[in-house]
């Protein structure tokens, strides 16, 4: 049994050469010339092939070799930030470049590119932000939208935007030469639909080599079971069973998130210790188990280990989120243990907010997971759920994010890009009108758009920050008073994963809880936002921040990211403050209230009032009954509370408020009417009419000009084209 060992740099060069050999036998290689030519000759191209065939890592290299970078950057988007980072690392190694030079990556709050970068991996969210500054993406010669089958919200929007701009540009180009190209890559599925959407562009399929995978259902999860402790225990049991009874080959376990994965790894580690390899295991060549977690917010040097072959005789067991389903391919996997669940951001109409929920995966997703076992030889997939669960609880296909998540940021992006009619935008799959209306309404509530659906000055400022619009609004409010110092660290803290460590061991858990309670008390108590702010400040001011974190059971890595994010947010703010129209106000109230009052301007949509006992009721018109989450410093103090604002909600059998702060009704009373004042239909109708109005205005002015200049229609058109 061996523990994950630290990354050993002396093995680096050996691995490097082995990798190049690997790249030479990837299925994509035989099609290098064809693919390169297809990309060169077409504005749009769809490329599909089994996961692991080499699309993400190889195609950009082919295009680089073909010299396409001379006309601009070769950009590749990924829905997941980890994928963008690890793939860029891998490709820079394969090409023998230093990461951040010719090959780089950019994800939110982490830019590892330079002037020299010509192959750039990035999240789809980053490219969407770039479009705002440069709608024609003039820096790029090729944009590759990767993992299109995932149907992430941002990729879907990019598809629509690029279709709009490039199809227009293509029609305009007389000599037929192609200046910019878009390649859409997808695992399999829906390629016809993509091609039709993109003006019937060519589709290239990389013929795959896959081996049969036999799948077996279990009986631990039936249609009535959705208890996470249960499936964690069961995947651990099944994984160990595979380890002792199946022939050599690595195991990939699918769970839904970090805490669950860490728990499963602890359990696996503990149980595997008692295995006696002389008697217990069937395959005598198997001498140990290497357990590795894999989730999005993991440090990248640990992630790199996942791809390394285990020492001989050792079986590798990777416990991963859905990230291992298509974004990352791990070689050597022969067995899959599938929990049947995934964590998904869904718009919850009960509470009117986006909530991260654990939901059953779709059948196509389950097949994709199983397929990971058959890349290099025949494999087996162990599903812990029953056949009945498959039939009754799993959809055929995953619903695209655009049809289930809040569209607030996206609608604001579109509006800033001049797409006013967000209802008739070319969507690959149209979002429900209800979600669009909700987004318009929220933007109106935040004063990001006006009653005519036009982006306001505040809306443009909000757009500059890669944060939730409400949080940005609070930050801008504080900045207008010249008090950004209090909101910048908070915004950074709310942008990182949970900072509080909760150890599994009961004794240690008590100790950690006590420390956390102390921190809350020292920061003034009864205000989770203020606790976050204080933790940031104390840690930053301490002589040894990492030791301070250890002492207080705080994730040092998360704090480190928060420090860096704060700097970046500060830079954005400084730039905006230099503009002369940046709002400036004077604060007349009580200074000690300032922090909470600023928060109210962004969080008034998240207000709840205590109704009876410990039950609160939200004020957004949904009137949901909610409780304060036990992790909050306000828990058990509910009797003293009346009105509160909160950062987010957690939905289990109850709805819980997390990161909570008490407020006074006075502070929100002028804002609350805005929650009910406008009918979303009104906004959308205006949004629709406005296009016509605007176009009309344009046409009218053109017509007036023509008449004034006494030109005939044809001449006027010709002149306009020039
Ligand atoms: O994009 P697609 O799924 O077609 O394949 P890919 O991601 O380009 O993967 C090609 C090969 O590179 C696979 O064998 C992966 O295991 C390997 N790879 C790796 O070893 N390390 C990475 N960070 C990324 C890919
Ligand atoms: Mg890929």
C-alpha cells in the first residue's frame, strides 16, 4: 500500500520522452494532413472522435506546425478550468516549450500567458470576456471550442456569437479567403445538429478504437435513494471488491465533489491497509493500491500525478468528479465504479436561485463514464445503482446548462455586445423563456439595465468584474464611498472555495469548530461576511500566514488564492476609478453600519425575515421557508434576529441559508419594492421592440442622409459598403 508520493522531478525527462511516443500512436495522428487542410479551408468545422483520441492535445499542435499561428493566436476553450490548465501543461511539455511562453493558459483569476503565447488554452468564460473587449476576436486566427458536447452555458453562447459574426464576415469576404476559423470539437453525439447550426459546415470524425466494456448494475441505489453517505460507502465497498477480485488494471471511481471524494479516499485508505496481499487478492501480481483524488479545486501539481503510470505491481485507484468523464483522459483504466450521481448547477424555481445539487446522471453520461474503461483493452463498469434506477431516474441525455441555469451574467454580456433581443438570439437550444425573463428582471433590479432593456452605466461597470452582479454592485457601492478596502477582500473570499477545514476525525472536528467559533466571535460575532473579511485581514497581517492558517484550521491554499484575487479585483477597480464618470457619493449614516449597508445594495434580492421560531421567509416573492445553516455563526442565535441577508442557499430536505448577516429593515426598505415593481414580460417586450426601434432609427437616418445627398438607393448602398 503506498501513499501518493510527491511529484518527483528526476522522473520528468523519462516521462517526457514516453509521452511523445504515446502521442505518436493516438488515433488522430493518421489524419493530421486532412485535418489541417480542413481547418485551413473552412470557416467552420466540427471535429468529433472518442474521448482520448487526441483532439484537445494534438490538433492545436498540428495547426501550430502548419504555421496558422502566424495569422494570430490559436485559442482553445474548455468548460472546466482544471482541464485548461492541465492540458496546457501537457502540450507545452510535448512541444518542449516553457508553460506561459509559446503555450499558455488563462482561467478566471489566473493568467499564464505572455506576449509570446500563440497556443492558448482557456476557459470558455475567459473567451466570452475577451469578446466584450474585442467583438471580432481579432487576435485569433483559430478559435477551437472544445468539449462542445458538454453544452456548458458559455460554450453555447460562444457558438451563437461566433456564428453571428463569422457567417456575416464570411458573406462579406469577396475573394473567398478565410481569415478566421472556428473549430468545434465534441466527444460524439449531436454532430449533425452542430453542423446544421453552423451553416452545414463539414464534420470530420476521427475513427476510434475502443474495446468492449461490460456493465453491471448493483442494488445499493434504487429509485428512492438519494442519500450521499450511502453511495460513498457503496462505491468504496465496490472499489475494494474490484481491487481484491479482479486482474491488474486501474480503477476510476466517479463521485460528485471534493468533500465526498476526500471522505471516500480516507475510507479506501483505511480499509486497504488491512488487506493481506498473500491471501486476499486474486491476482498475485497486484501488490498494492495507490489512491488518488481528482477534483477541480485541487492543486495542479497533485493533479499531475494522476496521469503518471503507477509503480509496477501497484494498482491505481482514482476517485474523481465528472471531470474524468470527458475532459481528462487517464491511461490504464480498466475498471469503472459509477455512483450514478453528479453535482450540477440548477435553477431552483422553489427558491428562485441557482443551487448546486447532486442529481442522477443521464444515461448517455453513464455510457460515457463506462467507456473510460475500454480505451486500451476490454474493461468492466460497476454501477452501484439498480436497473430500475436507470429506467426510472435517469434521463436519456443531460439537459444543456442554458436550459437549467441562471442567465443573468450571460444576458448582460449579450446586451453589452449589442444583442438586445436576447429572446431571438441564435441559440443552439433555446433556453426557457422563464429563465430569460428572470435574468432580465434581476438585471433590472440591480440597475444594470433600464426599463427599456438598455445597459446602464452601472451595468457596464458590473460587467468589468468576473463576479456575481450583486456582489459587484456591493463592491461598487463601497468604492463610491471610497471604502473599497472593506469589500475587496470580502469579494475575493467569496470567490474561492470553502476556507474552513472540517477534519473527519471527531476530536479534531471539535477543535476546528472551536477555532472557527473563536474567529467569528473575535470578528464581532453574528456576521459571517465580517468573519470572512477578518480572516483575510488577520491572515495577511500575520508573520507567517501559512502557520496562522494551520493554527486556525483554515485552508491556506484558498487564502492564497483569495490574496491574489483581491489584487486582481483591486486592479480592475483602480482602472475604473480613473475614469471621470466613476460614481462618487458621500456616506451620511453610521460608519459601523457601512459594511452591512453596502452589502445590502447587492444582496437585497437575498433578504429573509424571521417568521416564527427559527424559521425565516425569503422576501423575493417566493416566500420560501428557510433556516440558518449550522455552519453559520448565527446558528442558534436566531431568536435575536429579525431581518438577514445571505450569500447562498443549500437545499436538502430543508432550505438553508449560508454566509448570513443581520440587517435592519431600514436599509433595504427602499430597495425591496424593486423586487416587485416590474413585470419581467414588460422588460422582454421592450427588449424585443427595441431592436426594431433601433433599427428603424438607423434606417431612418440613412434614408434621410440619402435623400439629403440626392443619391439613388443603389449608389447609396455601394458607398455604404466602402
Ligand atoms: O481530447 P481527446 O479526448 O480526444 O484526447 P486528449 O485529451 O488530447 O488526450 C490524448 C492523450 O493525452 C490521452 O492518452 C491522455 O491520457 C493524454 N493526456 C495526458 O497524459 N495528460 C494530460 N494532461 C492530458 C492528456
Ligand atoms: Mg478533449
